[in-house]
């Protein structure tokens, strides 16, 4: 299994799970200041192994490195940020309700 790769041409972070299966976290760059994460997918049979967490952490690291504020529309992303207070500085101020 490989590390998470940013497939910018597809607007998603991908994780090769083997046997042709890929987990991914989609994103959209907005106005050069924000990144929206609408959807995260881990194929059936691969849940519970931390793959989704790895995808989210890669996305948040990218946001931090590029000084982007995060809009966590994906419920999995929002739950991660809710649970990990150290990520709150990345939250887009207009998106606080997504963590409620």
C-alpha cells in the first residue's frame, strides 16, 4: 500500500488500497484562500483500518502548508475536526456550524 498522493488533476487525495481499489478525499480550491472537502470514500471492506483518517490528515496538512481555511462539508472530515481541537485553527470562520 502506498502513501496518500495529491492527484490535483482529479481534485482529490488518493490512497492505493491494493487490488485496484482506491480511497479518496475530494476537494475544491476556492478563491485561493479556502479548500472545501465535500466527500471522502473508503471502499467497502476497507473501513476501520484508518484509511479515511490518513486521507483527512493529508488534506489538512495540505491546507496548513498552503495557508488555506478548511470547509469540511464531508461529515467524516467534520467529525475528525470536531474530535481534534488542534485542527480548529484551519476551520473557515463561516463554516463553524459544520462542526455542531
